[in-house]
């Protein structure tokens, strides 16, 4: 009977009061935590301590590194005479940068129009600098897959641009890649990567960090050189497989960073080797040495399928 004398809703009111008190307690706790975070942030800022925000970036290491680059030359049906617009990356540093590119060499034989004594020309892969190679071509036409049309006599000495930083070339006679860097005091320094395989795609990374030049092949350090002088300023424009003596190769996916990558940055950049789905036509204009014992004897055609063999 005592329940009849209780005020209606009193029990619900007690529960509501308890719930409000609990929510208020949670609100105070959250408020205190926010105040503590703000105070801690102010102290860190006053002390000049840098905060690494990478802890809050949950992307893959590959995506993180590549997102900070500028990309060019996506795979297309244009295989030669690739180039970027002038001043591609404003403020690009001549002595502190990184590049990566996918490449495959199909044929390392010299062209028929080789220079005397095998002293050139070097076969162009890509470079940043002056445009002599591009200006020595006529349009973007392919000649049997060999390269753009043009006169090889218009090339600069040894087929090398007057200025490049960096410049990547195939040796005139070997399967070697040479990386050139023009430095101050009018010097040109280089490193060589010997005996690259043919028909197997690879990824090459070049890192310039002031006096240090590093070249990575498939994201593994291949060679390091301490240069005598700082890399010098060149025209901020990139050229790929340019000139009538460009390498019988295929390149794609040029990426540039305006700072030197570390080995930890480069490691994740090779999750898989590049795949060139659109193949460049094979070149028919290269020398094909024929062993003497396999050479056919010349003959004179007399007509009606009759031939007079050359007299011994």
C-alpha cells in the first residue's frame, strides 16, 4: 500500500539524475584531456620540438614516397623524342634531387652510321639539360623502330649534350649505362654500370645529394661516387630517347623529387618490376655482324631462276 503514497515518476527521476551525473563526469574527463593535450602542444611548440605526423599516415610506404614526386611519361605509343615542358618543377634544386625511371634495352648494337674508331656516339636514354639532341631530329617519326629521323652529323661531339645534370646514356659499344653529372668549374663526372641484360625491364634511381652521387638498380645501391665539385645549374627540362642516335630502348614513368631520397625511401619503390605492355618496334637499322663462315657467297642472277655462282 505504501507504493500508493509515492510521487508518480520519482523512480524515473532518480535514474535520470544518475544518468545525467554520469554523462557530466564523462564530459569533465573529456574536457580535462583536451585541455591537457592543448597545454602539451603549446609546450612542445615553445620548445621547438618537431612533431612527426607520419604516425598518423596509414598509407603504404610506396604510396607515401611516390605521392611526394612529380610524374611524367606514362606508357604511351610514343617511344622516342619524349620531353617535358620548360621549367618542369619550379625551384628544382640542381644539387639535391632524385629521379626514378623504368627502362628496358632491346638492342645494344651500334647503328650503321657509327662514327670512326668506335668513339661514339653515346646512345641517349634520358637527361635534363640542353636540347641539342632534340633539335637534331625531324618530327617524332620512327625509322624502323630505331629512333626519330634526323642527321647523325648534327649531333654534338660524342652525341652528348653540352650540359646535363643528370644524363643517362648507353655506351657506344657495350651494354653499359653511364650516368653523367655536369659540375662546377666546367667539369663532367660520371659513373658506369656494367653489362646490363637485354630485354629485361629494370628500374633505375639516381640520387644527387650535393657532392654525393648514388645510382640504384632495381632499388639496390649499385654505385656511389663522391664528386669533386657541386653539380651545376642546367636548363630545367627533361628529354627521353632523343636524337637520331637514341638507344634502342624503351622508357616510361619518370618521377622526380626535389630532395635526395634515402635508402629507406627507395626500398619500397620496387614492389614489382616494370611491365611494358606496348612494345616498341624492333630496330632494323643496326649493324648485325655476320661470322665469315656463315656469310653467303654473292651470285649473279641470269633470269629464269638460273644463277651463276661466283668463281672461286
